[in-house]
């Protein structure tokens, strides 16, 4: 499903992002991702939520290993899902991720993205250190953990907020009680509600 979506809308990926992907360099991939975010933010009002979603969707699919991130966020309970539930869960998780980015990066007020050093925390892992400089000058550390996918392409599998807080660990904590009590159907319904709530937030 994700691969088909990437092929269908691949032409909408900005030239700078496409070039970065071709290098297979995690630092260049993050820079290309940030270029796409900044471009979207500068067009945010004109694009509206749906336009931002459409613009960021292919970029997120190229940058993040969404299926792996879904597995990490759901945890071992995911092994009990049926094949149909796994397919729907991945689709819903993917929509939730893109919705979150389309909502968070909706306008440009002079923010800056700075890409720093690349570290190797373990074999077949790369950590790219970055900072988001808010309009008021306050910096936020955002670090991206990469690993090669099945085709050998570097993909992000986790984001560390403030440099150390795992986004996947946070999601897993949020999802845990819902999955334990209601299984896949309950989690899918909860994510669907989150997506609707985000889209209905003022200013979207």
C-alpha cells in the first residue's frame, strides 16, 4: 500500500529531497526532509491541511520506515493481530503520522532547521543530530535514528525529542493500555479519533 502510494505521488517530491535520497546519506536525507518541511510551512496557509498532507505524504514515506515504526509503537501485542487487522493498522498508523506532521508544520514564522553531526550508536544504526530553532530563538533538539531497510536504504525508525525522549517509546506507552484491553480494533478506533481531532483543531 505504502509503496504504491509512493509511486503514485513520487513526482511531487521536491528536487532537493530526491537528490538527497539518491546519496543514501542519513545527514543528507534529514536535510532534504527539512527542506520539504520548510517549503510546506511557507505554503501552509495556501495549501491548507489537505494540501500539506498531500505534499508531505510521499516525503514521509521515503524518509521513515513506517511499517517498522508501527511495529515498535504497538509492541509484542501486534503479533496477535490478524492479517486484515495488521493491514488496517498500518494504514491507520501511516495516516496518523502524516496527519501529525501536516498539523505541526502548518505555518512559517522564521523557524530554522539545523542539521548537525552523525553518530553510529550501534552496528547498522546512524543517529543524526539536529535542532529546530523556534521563531523566538529557542532551540529544540531533534535526533533521528536510522537503520537500513530490506533494500539497504537508510530510513528513520525513531525520533528523539529534546535529544533523548524516544517518540516510539512515547507512542508505545500511549497505545499499551488500549491494545491490552481492546486489541487491534480498539487501537485503530483510537487512532482514527486522534486523526479526526487533529484535523478539527482550530487553525488547520
